[in-house]
């Protein structure tokens, strides 16, 4: 999951409601502080667990959590050594990614190495032993969602032995990248003033799943990956562009492109990297921003505002749209519109003078 993916998610955070009075569900980050280990255990939504404090002193725990449709993302900090008995809901999988030093945590007496993450299916109680000053990211995914994503987007079948895996080595670089992505996701979600729309939630969940598959190389029976010919790779990129432009009023995510083009996410990434030298999510975002820029340059003729143009290209979070636009073009969208209005006025005056 890249920063571009996250930016695209939050740039489409809140499309206008069909009715201004219609109630909207809130999908926002919740942050809680606990001064008791049992309180800390209760704060995590949807879990059955008990925390025993094993070292002396006043306990302080922190939890930052985002719950969306089929997924829970959180980061938890605890000040003292704890023995935790934990169980997530039956129809889900849990990924636990500690940021602490190697050997400072154990799951069912097995050390979680510095380059590894913990993994458990729901409905099975497990024990965590965590040291003082512990920080761990967690992702809980509904089982059917994980398996469907694996089959439809990654084109893999999760192996049955996955249920018996407790520690998954992923390498330090991948682990650090995964933690950074999850931290960025929670930070941006907390900073967003609007609830996430249904498409934005889908995009966010797909981005997290992609990051997990990239980082973990989950135990799976991988299908042989036959890369398309160069002509076919160019065709896949062209088809993706055409589809995005045909659906310009909303953010089209990588999973949707995979399903539409009948390719795996790895194949799509390979095609874009080979043909354009960039990731598909980055390119999709760039062509939408370019489309918005062209419309802004012509907006003065149609008396359209920055908000009108942004909405026409599926950007609903205006501050994020402005940030992404300025990053790509070196100017604000409003500056582009002002320049276009100025050029149009100057042209009209010259025509009048003649």
C-alpha cells in the first residue's frame, strides 16, 4: 500500500449524500486511553480477551482503531508486561504486526521474531505475552473477504495449513513498510473530517489487503504466473486507462481493474511497471488529476468551479485533492482556474478591441 493509494482513498472520502437529512454511518478513527489492563482489553472492539499485568507500576494503554465494513485496523500500546488471552470473532483472521525489538513478544509461547508477524484465525483462543512499552498493529479481516480477495484479485488459493500458522517471517524491510502504511492510514483517517464513503471504504480495505499480501507472501498455493506478451501488456494498460476514463466520476481501484480485465494484481502491476514504469494506482490517480486540470483550463467557458470539476472526476475531499493537484502540477487548482479565467478575459478583450 503506497501513500498514493491512501491519498486516493481519502480524496474520495465523502461524496454528497442523496439527501442532506439522510443519516450517514460514521467510519472514523476512535482513540482511547486506559489506566487499567482490563479496561484496555475491553476497549478493543469485537474481541474476547483478558489482560493480566505482570510488572509493577501504574498501567497506561492506548488504542487507535478504525472499523469499516469487513475489516478492523488498529494500533495498541501498553506500558507494562502483559499476559493476554485473546480470541477474535469466529469468521475472521487476525494479523498482528509488532514494532518492538525482536523477542519482546510471544504467541502461544512462540517468539515473534523482529522480522515476523503473528497470525491467528478467529474462534480459537491464543495467548500473547508482551513486554513493557509494547506497540503492535492489528488487522482483522472477515474470512470470506480474505479468501474472495485472494481468489479474485491475487488469483491464489489460500492453503489449508494457514489456520495452523502462528508466526509468519516477512523480512524487516517488508515489515517496516507494512507498519508505516498502516500508521499512515490511521493518521490520514483521523485527520479526515468526513466519514468514508462506500467506494472509499472498499478502496481502503483493498489497499490493506494488497499490503498484507505484498508483505506476507501468505502461505498459498500460487498459480503459475505467465506474464503476457509485450503487445498484450500494452493492451492491458490501454484497457485500464479507457475504463478509468469511462468511469471518471468515481475512483476506480486496482481490484476493480483486475476483475474487469481478468488479470491478477501481480500481473496488472507488472504490466504497468513494464509499460509506464509506475504502479497502476499511481497512474490511475495521475490521469484523473490530469483530466481535472484540463477541465479547469476550460472551466471559465462553462462557469464551473473547482468543486464542480473535482466532483466530475470523483474527488470529494477537497483539501486532499488540492494537495495532490499541487504536488503533481506545482500549483493549486484554484490558481489554474484563475489563470484560465484571466486568459479568457484577455482574449475576449482583444476580440472586442478588434
